[in-house]
């Protein structure tokens, strides 16, 4: 078992607060959900390291205020309901 020496030594910093840190303007890609394709398996919800995936009742959706654009949700989706698109420059 690995024991971390400080709260900043983990894959995504402190897991208790990472989901409440807004992403800002540095994200280069974002997930787009095809709600009609979502099978509600919850894999995206389980594997999201930030915890920004929200259950909308009939599909899951990423809260883009906190999404870091890691694309894990798109990679684990068994029905390809999530695709990553390039973030537009504001």
C-alpha cells in the first residue's frame, strides 16, 4: 500500500477538494454527450477523477465548470456516447 506524505501527493491533488476547483480557461478539450446513446451504465461517473459527472435522470453529463478535459469518461464509455471536442478559443 502506498502512503502519501502530504495532501498534494496523489494523482489529482486532494480528492476532497479537486471537484470544487473551477477549471478556468486552460482546458483544450471537453466532453460532448449524446444523451440518446447513453445507456446509463455510470462508468463515466465512476471513473471521473474530478467527480464532475452528474446524473441527469436519463443520461450522465459533465459539469464543464469543473471538467479538466482528461477524456477518461469518453474512453470508458461502452456505447461511445461521449466524444471529446476541441475547446473553442474565447
